[in-house]
């Protein structure tokens, strides 16, 4: 199941993102854990395990407050528009996805 969060990320700004404590605890992520970060299509995938696909991940540490820094190489590849954090409960991962501006009629 995918869960929408009220956390946002803007590429080319300060490159930091707070991962909510509720989900860090559920995924058993704690201070100084190494997290795998890679870009797939137009989104960032953050997980505690190495991806099984052909993507070459970057590894980052999470601080005690749950803040991570998105690697510059990945940040530079993103569209310069607002992104939102989602949780993928089935995969125990975090997704950073561009915000859509579609309006329903």
C-alpha cells in the first residue's frame, strides 16, 4: 500500500529530507543506518536494502532526527519542481515523486 505524506522536497535547494519517525520505526531504521538511494524513472527510491534491479544506488546515512541528504548526483537529475514523499509499505521504502497539478472537473 502507498501512503501519502505531507513532506515535500524541492530539487536544487538544500537537498535534505525528513523521514517521518512512525515509518522509520516501522521499517526498523535508526541513526547511522545506511540507506540505499537511487533514481528510477522520475522518482527517488530510498530503502534500507540494496535494490534488486539494475540500478546503481548511492548510500547515505540517516541522522538521529531522521534527516537524510539526497546525493547531489541524484538531485541534479531531477526536474526542478516540487516533489512529495510517499511511503511504500509493501516494499518498506520511501518514494520521492513529482507533485502533479492535475485538477478534477
